[in-house]
C-alpha cells in the first residue's frame, strides 16, 4: 500500500484503470452533437478557424472556446478518427480524479483515494467521458479541481496557531484556472460558493482575507457565464426550456436533486434521455422531494455537534454544484428531459467524497488493522464493480444507432431518440422504417419542427410525393395551432 502514497503511482493507476474501463468506447463513432461539433464544424478546418472560435459570436454551437480549441488542435492530429478524441477524454477524466484526490487529501477527508477512483470509474460519468461532445465536462473538470487545489494552497484549510503570510501566487493561479474552467463550461460558476463553504468548514471562520481572495472569483463567476448566455441567445438558434413557473421549478429542483443522489448511490437503469416528468405543484406528493432534501440538510446540521459539520457541508456542496442543472434556470436539454447523467459531473464529487469518508470511518471502527485487513480488499471490490458497470455502459456509446435503440428500450417516449434513430436508418437506406420512426416522434412531440424535415426526406426517398405534400401541410397546420395556443396563453 506504500505505492498508493506516491502521487505519480496514483496518477498512473488512475489512467490505467480509466482506460481499461472505457476501452469499449475508444473506437466508438461520432454520436449526435459530435457531428456538429467536429465533423461539420468549419472552424476546425479553415485557416482562420481558431480566431473565429474565440472572437466570432455564433461561430460554434456554444461559446466554450477552450473546448473548441482542443478540438481544433486534435483535428490537426487525428482528423475525423475518433480514437484520439476518446483517448483525450479518458485522460482528462483520470486527471480530474487525480486532482480531486489531491484536494481531498489537503482537506484531510477520510477515504480520499477511494473517492478519486469512484469518481473516475462511476458509471454515471460515462456520458461525460464516452461522449466526445461532453469534452466540456472533462476539460473544465481539470481546471475546476485545479482551481480548488490552488485556492486551498493559498488559503490552507486548517486554522494555524501562528498566522502565515498569504501566498498570493497561488491565488493568481486559482483566478487564471477558474477563468479557464468557465471558458470550458459555464456551469463551473458555482465553484466560489463551494470554496466559501469549504473554507468556513475547515477554518471555522471567514475573514477579510477570504473576502478579498474570493472577490475576483465571484466576479468571473458572474461575468463569463453571462457572456456565454448572451452570445448563445443572440447568435445561436436554440429553442428549449421547461415551460414551468417558479413554484413548479422548486418542485422540479427537489425531484432532480433526489434523482441525481439516487443514481450515484445505486447506478441502475441509466438512460441517455430519461423520461420527462410531469411537474404539478398541486400534487402534494411531489413536494415530498424538496421537503425531504430540506429535512436531510436540517437533520445533518442539527447533528453537527455529534458527527461534525462535514456531512452537512458535503450535502450543501452537492446542492450548490448541482444548482445550474436543477431546472431553476432553463437550458436547452430540457426539451427532452429535465435530467441527464452528465449534468451532475461536478456535484457528484461531493456526495462521492461523503459516502467514501463515511464508509472509511465505519471500516476503521469495525475491521481490524494489519496485513490481512479487509479494508483495501473491500475498497478494491467496490472500485472493480463500478469499473465493470462503466465498461458495460461504455458499449452503448460505440455506435449512434445502438445508443438510440438502447434509449428507446428504456424510454420509448423519448421523441428525440425516435427522430435520431430515423435519421440513422435513412442514412442506411431504410426510408420506410425511418418514416415510421419519424411518425412516432411527431406523435410524441407535435411541435418538434426538426422531425418533419426528416419525415419529408424519408417519403421522398420512398418516392411517395403525396405523403411529402402531406408533411408540408401538417407543418402548416401545426404552426397555426402553436400560434393560436401561444396567443391564447398571452
């Protein structure tokens, strides 16, 4: 076990384990957004593309310039060969897990190494790692945890009997790293709040130095995401959202947080597009979700004298880091589902650390020490099981048609899956089957305009001119319906 005390050895083990678990996905093809982000992305090919990525609003589907810069570099090395992109994602995941380990060690969290391996190999992370378009998560994750590490070097997490001079170089590094995290994914904006919570937890107080140090991070957290939102709303045509009022959003937030915690504890029946819930604030049963979360946080807080404030802080960190994905603010994916595995990438670290710390403490009290101790064996079993589950889940992302079939097997009301599977079959020369799939999508979501184009293409390929005209007539009818409905709502 001395080997696992060496940072280099831990990093190599994390890389090896993560590569092994994701081996099925390494040769996986481009799926869904990957095509727009890489194959059809002209900024990766034209001479001035790199400048456009950074300086031209709307040049890319999302204003995450560091992500598209990484694609720009890789395209010069790998072209359209997916292997290189997948390997980079896996290496970034291993690097994030390694940095998480260093943060937890600095915070003296029990089971830090176990938490790092669980984070690296948990199957809910497969979407973020095996899906090339989710480079946003794994790239920003490296900067996210590196920011936390640099800040904690500046602001040591334990109170010192003799005050030390602040090391401002570490703070400068934290600010630069945090800017990079935001330029890779704006959902990292909650990190300053998380650092505030961690500082209070470990130091037992907040002082003037904390206010000065965190101020530039809060400024970045407020400004760069607003820039991204403005660019995407002004230059990128993306309709979507929940369509819910604020009271319903509170109910949704409680249900989503409970859902994510449940998938971390028991990662069964993972789906690329989960069923879109019906949120009804008038249904008392649905209020049990936010009420249960409030009760859990309150109970942990009131128990802090006996168990310490750590568990309460960990749950608060989970909720804070999850906040951008809870539905309180609309985002595009909510057209399809209110939840997705990749949305809890950062937040999962807090709950994983809590569970691993609790398990480690329990093992220390119940299992004897010594060469024959069961502790490392049990930890290894947990990691191995998660790695196998991740290996199995990675197979789903090897082929786009297989991804949509797997989705529909578990959620046959996912209209986007029907639509995308229809396009897959259309490309494979099966227009009659594709037409049926497009019809299924329209039946589930009559105002999904992108489906009608595929349906018309399928009937053109079949040679049924009358059905093509019928599709255009149906679109006109649905447009009129929507205009009348929207006018009535106003």
